[in-house]
C-alpha cells in the first residue's frame, strides 16, 4: 500500500509539471503547414541523410540505414484528388529522385562505397592529426593531391609542412628542423620563397630569438589550437575535392531553418489573418535575418527594380561601371541610348556587359 | 540580428516535453486501474474469507496471489515511470542549456544545434519505419533519453500489423487508452470492430455470419448509427459487389486506411505532429539559404568548389541538398551582398580585389601585369583589363 501512496505523490508532482508544460506551449500551434514541399521527395531526403551520416563518421549507422532504406523504399504519401493534374509530372520527379538514390546507395552502387572509403580515410587522417598530433598522414595526402590543390590555390601542403618544421624544432631541436627543411622545402621554393627563407633564417637567431625580427616565425605550434586549425583546413580541402561543403549541409540547413522559423511563422500567421497570398512563388516574401556565416554567395539586388538577379534577368554592367538588372535596363532604355540611373553618363544597351557573381 | 530568444528556438520541440508527459499520464492510469481492480477483488475476497476454515484459507491464498500480482505490475509501472522521469529530466536540462547562450553565433549554440539535428533525424527515421537506424544513431550520439524510440517502435509494430490485416494489437491498444480515446471522440475502435465484422461476412459461411451478427450487436450497434446500418445492410451484398458503398467496405484498401487512421490517432494522443519536424526545419532552412545562383547554369564566382579562397562551398550547392532545394523558394534579399572593392574581369566574373590578388600570390607567379581567373586558373588576363565595378 505504501507504493500506491508513493505513486499518488509522484502523480501530484507530475501534474504540476504537466500543467506548466501545457501552459508553456499554450497558443503556440506547431508550424505544420498543409503544403509540405518536401513530403514528395522522401528518396532525396534519405539520400541527404545517408551522406550526412557518412560524412559525420557514423559508418555503422549509415550502413544500417542504407540497408533498411533499400529493403523498404519510401512510399509517397497519400494524395488527394486535386493533386491529380500534377501527378504525371510529379511521378516523373519521383522516379528521378528514386534513381538518384539507387544510383548512389543501392547495394551495388559505387557511390556509397566510394564515399564510405573516402570519409573513412578522412577520419583516420583527422584522428592522427587531432589526437596524436601526427602530421605525416595529412602531409602524405596533401602530397598525393598536390596538383589539384595547387590548381585551387590551396596552401594546405605548405602549411602542414611548416607546422611539421616548427614541431620538429620544438621537440627535437634546430638540427632536426634543418634536416627536415632541406628535404622538404625545396619544392615550395617557387611559390613560398620568402616564407621558407624566413623559417630557415630564424634558426640563426636561436640564442636571442625573442628580440630578433624572426620572433613571430618560430612561435605558435605549442597550443593544441594549431592542430584544430590545421584539421579544419584539411577537412575543408578534403571535402572540396569531393565537391562537397566542409560542414554538413544538413546541419547548416536545419540550423538556419530553426533560426528562420519564428519569422516564417509570423508570416504565415499574417497571411492567414489577412487572407493574402504572395504573388511570386519562387521567392520568399520576407527577408530572413541570418548570421553572416550563413551567406555563401554574393547577392545582387537591382537598385532600380529591387529584384534579385536570376539567370533570366542577369546583372548588366553599364560602361560607366554601374550595374542594373537587364529587365530594368530594357525598361530604362527602350532600345535607345539612356542615362545611367546613378551618374550622368549615357550609353547604349548593346554596350552593357553581362556579369557573373 | 535581434536579441536571442530561447523560446523561439523551441517551436519544433513541443513534443520533446509533451510525449513523456502523455506517456507518464497513461502509465499512471494503468497503475490506477491495476490498483482499483485488485482492490475490488480483495474486498470480495474478504467477504469470502468470512467462511468456514477450509474456504477461508483458500480465499486468503487467492488474495495473497492477487496482491503479489499487483506488486509485480506496480513495480513494472514504477520502472516505466522512473525511465520516463529520467527522460523528462534530460530533456528539460537539454532545453535549459539554451538559456545560457547569448546569440545564435555562440559556439554552444552550434553544439546544441547538432544535438537537435540528431534528434530530428532519429524522429524522421522512426517515422519512416527505419527503427534499427534510429536506434543505432541515438546510441551513437548518446541521445536515447531525448528521443521516443519505444513509443514509436510500438506504434510502428501495430501499424504494420494493421497493414497485414491483423487488428488484435491495435484493439489492445484501444483498450489501454479507452478513456483518452473517448475524450478525443475517436472512432478508431469502431472502425476496427467494423473491419472484424466485414472479415467475418467475407467468408459467407453460415456459422461465421451468425458470429458476425453477435459481434455487430455487441460492438457496432452502440454508436454511430449510420455506419452501423450500413454494416447491417452489408449482409445482403456478397463480396465482389459492384455497388457502392458496399464495394468500398469489402475493399482491402480499408486496411491501409485503418493503419493510417491508427497512426493519426496515436500521434494525436501523444501530441506528436503529423509530419516529421525535419521536413519543417529543412524546408525553412533550404529557403533561407537558397539564392538564385544555387541552381544557375553559370559557375558562381563567389562560392564554388574550384577555388579554396573565399567562402566555403554553399550547402545548397553541395550534392546532398541541391536537388532537394529545387522545389523551395529562394531567400528574399533587399540589399546586395558583395565582397569589398569588387572588380570585374573581361569574362564578366566579379571578385573582391583583395581575394583576386591573394589568389595570385598563391599560384605560380605570372609575368608582371597578368592575372588569373580564380574560377578557371588557366584563363589569364592583363591587369589593366580588370575594371572597378560599382554595386549599390
């Protein structure tokens, strides 16, 4: 009977919690609009998740997921009659999406195997770098890919070797560093001549390094921070060579989405109460304030029409160096010479030049 | 960027607190039912015990057995309650940690957001029926207290059973949640009973038909008169009849309908949203990040995988999300966002002057006065062809 009493006591406490939970979420309906744009693309979502799991290093989870998803392919949700006209087009999109999944993740697909082994390589190198502070595998990787990396204008190999040089100097003394420099720095001579000279030159000043002009060159590698910076640089280059962004796009998108949600919720609330709708379907009706780290492309907004440039309405540079969208330019000029909206210079539309951001 | 308000971050996370709450309410009801049931039995037993010696001993024995049964059941409920409380505490702490952050640029927020993504992923996997993956991910990320694997697994089992025309577990579930379902005005149980009735009639065997009539009197006649009449009239139509609505009643599609009805009822009962929160967060995020350049046929000079200078590869342009983002609108901007001191190359590509020059210093040196296009390093121009461009 004691237990029953205890249960009752617990329940009372529980009731308080329940009440405060209800209170907290009162008049806050969940933002689940009826038009869920993603519901019709389950295969694409699954593909994104599989890639996310691989790139986060959850190889076992990814393997389980790929197996389950292959055994049990997603079915599209129930459709109502009014969707019927879109059906044909939609099922086309659907089958394309399924093809994309199958191409990448069906049991026989090379893609998942390739991604798997690539990310496995990345994680084993990163592990050496972060945990054991061992630069060799990373340098080896950078050396193998040096041609591609050079073409991208990447400093990765040089930065890693520089770090190695500094570490050797610190742990094994100047002699080891000199030997290393002699063997390695030669190939950097063309691109980084000034820097390698400074690094070698600094050794001459060891007795009074602090007061020498080379003080900055030989300090630094002690903190673990350097290794995490090197790891980040390595991850970025590794992913970029796979044509992928360095942070998981799924994480970035979901985080941005959660930051954007309050604004979007307010918008849908206003649209419902005023019974208005937004005319252009391809663009969101409100600007969403995201932190600066979340903008990845340059954006051109035409100063005349206030519209964003698109492929069909690209930015045009007038001979004076000012830029307007092509639609605006055509309206301003009507085919003849016109004055730039920003300066007194007149020009002809055919002299304007299409530019790319 | 306005001030950081933790509450706005919780829009998607209502089920996080509500689900353990509902589950614990249900657990309490089970406890209560057990106690009351045993109490009635014991009270009866006491009456029986006031009898001759032999009978009273056996009555006491049954009472002891009943009490022991109750004790076992209660300790089960207790264990369940402890697990639920632990989950609740973990969730409250998880949410509370948001309040120690100042802005969404906080490093701690990134960590929190990672946990949130994993929660949303587990939720999505569970809803899609990928239970093993969900469990594996929750275990790997150590977030088992923050996700409702058990509830979803049970739900999924009942749902697939319904699709395979097995209603027993769903009926047991209805029994467990009788009061709550009544409050919701749910017709799930009626629909399930109706389906059992239809299956009996489908056989067209006289004995089964008699059973069907009994079944209908017991379960169907009590409510929902129109459907009940229709069910009675069904006796007159053989399976395979072309006449509506009886053809629809015989249809095997009804099992799928029942399975989705069960899913809806189950999610309503636990205050779970009908759609995965991942869809909501992801589509909002895709829109917020998408720019016209992401699906442009031209190579973007400001962000692409070919150069390591500048910003990292855009998540919408990355293989994972590119196709998915096609169907959502792009973000609204009222001001141009361009690099400082933009210049234009003769091929029309725009770069910030600093970035263009930095790129040159990283590449094999060119003769004085020549520059490379960072997007295509083999394309080389004279520096006097690089013009300043004015973007307002």
